[in-house]
């Protein structure tokens, strides 16, 4: 995916919600770079098994269980956010949209980070890629995930920088 157009799309999708800070946009760009080679993969590729689909979906490779948890334990309790989602035509988890609807993927990835910011605020410096990488590892990939800070930085340099 073209990085300039993808950045503009992220900004355009998040701006009406007031969620389009430079840090958030860079974090989503980096997340898409490391998770799907900036949108090259729309479903999780299972290593060593060509054509076999894993459960993660879309440019941000979100798991349907994570999507469901975000709806059940976060969006449901945020009246304004729930209304904004409804205005966009989103009323609950939808694995098809998680794979094929890029606007939905952007919103869900941003909300994932929004709810994580309760534990640890988003980094302050939008250009501090190492800090963004650490934040991604801690709050998106998690300590159990196979991703690394170094991998995030390498993919950032390859696809975003």
C-alpha cells in the first residue's frame, strides 16, 4: 500500500473522532508495517503452511477475539464512542469487516491503543520510533507475541520512513 495515501486515510478516518494525533497516526503506520507489511497481507500467514490462514485479520492483523473484547469491554461503556461507531455503520464485532473494511480496521486498531492508554499513555514524541516500537510491543503485540522492538523498527524503516 502506498505509505502516503495510507497515512492520509488514517488521518481522514480518525480526524472526525478527534483521535488523529501525530503519535497515534505514526503508531498505526508502524503497526501496519510490522503486522502486515503495510497492508500486503489481509489475513495471517501461517509460517511453513502456504495458503493456510491464521486468525489475525486486516492491515493491523487484529485477532477476532481482540475485536470482540474491545466491543464487549470498552466500546460498550463509552457512549460517545459507541455512537460514533454506529454513525459509521458499526454495531458490534464483525470478522468480515476486520479483514476487508480498511476504515473499520483503522478505527479498531486506534481504539485498541486508546483503551491501552488507560494503563500507559501514548508516547509523547511522534518521531521517537524506538518508543513507538516499545509501546507497540507492550500494548499490541504483547509480551507473549513473537514480534520484537527491533522488528518494528526494521519494518518502519522499510515501509514507512
